[in-house]
C-alpha cells in the first residue's frame, strides 16, 4: 500500500494518536473514507462518460466510412434527374 511497510504504518498511527488524540482518529478516518468513496464515484462516472463518448465516436466513424464509400463509388444514373433547373 503506497510503498509503506507495517512498521512504518504503526509509527504513523502512533504519531497521529499523540498529535490528534484518540477521540479524533475515528472522525478523521470516517472523513477520509467518505472522501475516498466520493473520489471512487467520480472516477466511475468519468469512466462511464468516456466509454459513452467512445461508443458515440464509433457510430460517427461508421457513418463517415459509409458516406466515404458512397462518394468513392457513385451510382450511375441516366443524367435526367441529376440537376433540377432553377428557371
């Protein structure tokens, strides 16, 4: 976990208890837990938005590919209805 060993974690907790007091540690732990959950929710929401946008881009790409194929191989017509006269 973050490159911290068990001994180092115990020293950090002891210092926190000395500085903050035993009554404040649970409050701080709850606050940190809530913050971590909120970050996790934000990450999941962002991931969903990115995946949604990726799907939208795939649809747009397929439509552009279809249009490009139609432009490259136009249908042969008799020329009668290609252009309408504006007069």
